[in-house]
């Protein structure tokens, strides 16, 4: 169904879990596991060389790609297999060239080139962390289509009954809202769920991260399964300075993480906000 595109070299030997990162001004890399824990595994990236920094990968100014997997290993592709120069769309676990060639990253950090026709992905309209919409061409006509990128790196087209996907107005990592105020979540295996029964969510009011958001005084998390939970009050958290993929840092320097099952954790964090150079984000 897919073929391996890039080979990687192991950069670290410690064991934990991670699919997002923080890079400090010193070049030290901190990674997060799917249980919401943070680790320093001795990885290093020169901040001034970072060109693109997204959920599970980093591209440097020499087009070299690095990814992290759910086991906290960081991988670097071979020098001869650089990221194409014409990449225009960057998601959390995928990127797409202007010609419609899509590359995906699975939960183990491997990168694949999708086998779908490139013409399907030349007209991306909305993009989220693990999904996007595009104008698909069939029999000479174009119609809007919704695609999810699963945790296995597969690109799947998803039919969402009774929903006009051209009315998507705000996107997060694994969720989106429509102009009618309906919120949907996207699971790691590519299913889309409506949360209409939980009320109206005005997308423009959301303060968004990858698998969480703040809305009308509440802190909401979205589990890998697509479950939406109100886990805290924003007033108890305080102002947020950094909105990462599965973590955020408050103005007073406290670190909160969101696990794959939607659990919110406040972890010890000794680094100053001014020491953070880059971080995984939407």
C-alpha cells in the first residue's frame, strides 16, 4: 500500500516515548512521550539551521530531515535523500510538494511516499495536523475531499456524511470546526467524529494546540481515539505563552503536557522561556 522512501540512522540509544520536541538555544533537544513525559536524551540541533519545525519532524536549511518516534528515538535521513525543494504544505505527520507528491511519517519515525495519484493533492485548501482537504479530480471534474494521515502513515480519504467540508474554518492537530460551530475530532486511525452533542464551538475563539484547545474558559483535550474531554479551567492554568503540539508552557514558565489518551499533566520544567528557540507546533 505504500513504499519506504527514506532510510534513517539512529541518533540516540535511550528508551522512552516521544513525537514532539523542544529545541533550546544551546541546541539541546527535549522530547515528549505519548504519556506526556519529557526527556533529555542527548540529542542536539543547531537552532539557526532549522528551517521547518512541525509535529514529528524538523527540516534544516540543507533540507535534511529528522523525525521522532513514539519511543523517543530521533532519526536522521541519509544525506543523499534530502527533502524536496518544492514542499508547500506542512502538517504534523506529513508534507506535500506543490506538484501534489505527499510524504507521510508514521509513529515509528519512518517516512513514506503515498501511492495515490499526485493530482489528488495539488489543490490543498485546509490543513490540520493529521488531515487536510483538497480538490480531487474525477472524470475531469473537481470536488472537495477530506484526507486523514493515520499513525501508520497511510493516507485515507474519509467521507463525512451531511457535512460540507468547504465550510471548515479552523483546524487544530486532530480536530476542526465548521462555520456552523460544529466541532469534529480525527482519530489516529483516520476516523472523524462529530461533537455536536457537546455544544457549539466557535473556531475563532479557540486558542489552539495540536491535541488540545482552550474555549470559553475550559481546557479541552482530544485523545488519539478521537474522544474530546474538558479537563481543566483556563483560569487555573493562567496565561499561555507557547502552544506546542502536545504541550504548552505558561507565561510563568510552567509546563503542561497532553498524553495520547487526553490526560493533562503539569511537569517540573527548569528551563526559562527565553531559553526556548524552536518547538513542535501546528
